[in-house]
């Protein structure tokens, strides 16, 4: 089914307006800012409320059922990889890992891709060193360019329109792919997801469903709020609590049980199965201490959350010799297994994995086919963080399914 035209005018007063929003580009004085925002507000939704309701229905079976959730894809999508061949290859890899998880577990798998909008990234520092000076950090193609010059790193709001166009091409291909795969009942999807980071972009793509009038985020099926932007009094949480999409929330090693319980109250006030996905990303050294009291608190609160492991983001480090960002596969497997043990020990269900995964045979993480730090240089192409290649993802999924550390 093709998405309809825009179903409602952009409403100018929303709960998140005027609330603090971190990790935002400094572009409000740019001459193209008003025009870009106005144009976005008039464009057709990228996803439909019907699609969102279908995904929520599927996700509602996860807390107590036997289905699994696999969320995977690029760390940061590239505008230059939103053409047909690139999209087809990403969908092929998603199908392959989802089917492998199904075969290993004999479970139905709901597949969600980090694609169709993952064009913006939070950063730990606003600038990075280049040559003898500093330039603004790369924040994803929605904001600026990866080219390391001062002019290319200036935030440009017109890029939001380029992001919309690229997302539309990806969403159209994903929709066609779901239609072709609809007779494959054991693997559902893939649906789209991205971090709802840039408030100017996301807020202009809120629409109202024709049947109910309820607001939904039309930029993606499953938006998530990151660990850096999940403050309860912030604009990101206010936006996601307003829309009817299923939403995710990343939980880092600095989270407390009280903070996570408060986020659950805000994002899932009616305690609806399939509404809220909690995604711990703590690192193997922190998860054993930090996660158990959080799981106990949420379990006792009655929120039927979906627990999903992100074993990648807490295990990022700089390689000793080359100074490249990387991750060790054994660390990721260890965290994923610890996550499952902790969640299940507290009578909750470990529902699956959230992975950064490349379609190409990249060498960005160490393990499996990437035997040493020197091998990282063979094919390191990530725009931001290191991704798994297909062989590494298969090894991680096998270890998670079998409950043992592999190679």
C-alpha cells in the first residue's frame, strides 16, 4: 500500500514546544531554516498509521509470547546509499540475519531495520580535531557533511529535505519488500526505525490519523530516544509520549531505576503491550551491576515493556595502534548473554537484539573474519561508529541463541 498524501495540517502548538532539546544543530539563524521547516510540514507522511498499528500489534505479542525482535542496520545512513541497489542489498542482509535467528530459535521474528531515516547522530563532543585546529563534529547527513572541512561541517537545514527524499526512496522499497514477503509468516517486516533526534525534522512530520485523529510520527514506524536525550523534562521524550507509534528508549550505564521508571510512566502511561521497548546499552563491565535493579523496578511497576539488548554501544573503544573506533565481538556477545540472564532471572523476557550491521563486508569490529587490529584497515567505511559485518552478526546471533560465546 502506498502512503497517502498528508492527512492533516501541521499543528503549531505541541507539548514539546519550548522544552529543552539537547544535541540539536545550531541552524535557527540560517536563511533556509524557516523554508525547510515549512516545506517539511506540508509533505506526505513517509509511513502510515495503519502500518504503525500493524507493527504495534505484532510487538504486543513479545512480552509474553514466543516471537523475537531483531533491530539492525547502519549506524548512520548515507544519502549516497539510498539508491535501488544499495537498498536491495541492505534488505537482503536483514532478511538473512532474521531468517537465521528464526532457524536457530524456531521463533517468529519481527525484523526492524535501522534505515529509512537514520541520518542524524548524537555526539559526545561538539567539535573534533582536524589538522592544527577544530571543526564541528559530523552529526549525520541530515545535519552536515562527513567531509572534514569547516565549510562542509556547517549545519544546513536544507539537508532535512534531502533526508526526507532519501527516506522516501528507502521507505518505498521497504514497503514493496514487505508486500513481496507477506506470505512468509515466520519473519515479519522489515519495518523502519531511527533515533528521533532532530526536533525540527521529527516535529514537522507529526500527522494525525484519518480514522482516529490521533497524532503519529510519520517519519518512521519505530522511533527511539537515545541515552543522551532521554531526559524526562526534555523535548524528545515529550514528542514521543505524544505520538501513537511504538517507541524505544536506550538505557545507558548511568541510568537509575527511578529514572527508568519515570520514563516508563511518561512513554507508556496506559501500560500497553507493544508500546515501549527498553534497550539497555551498558557495556560488559557495567551491565551486571546496573541492569538488575532496573529490571526489578520495571517488573514490579507492571509496565509490559519489550526488553531488547544493544550489546554494541557500551563496548566501543579506540584501537591501541591505529586509534580507530572499534568493538570486540567477544565483548558484545558477553553483554548480550549477561543481558538475557539478568532479564530472565527477574521473570521478564529477553525479546531480542539491537545491532549496528553493515550490508557490505566491512572490517570495523574485531572478531570472526577480522582477526586483529591491523585488519580494520581493509574495509573501514562507517560514517560514525563501527558496524558488524554479516559473518560477525551471524556469530553473535548464534551465540545469543545457544547461550555460549563462540569463536
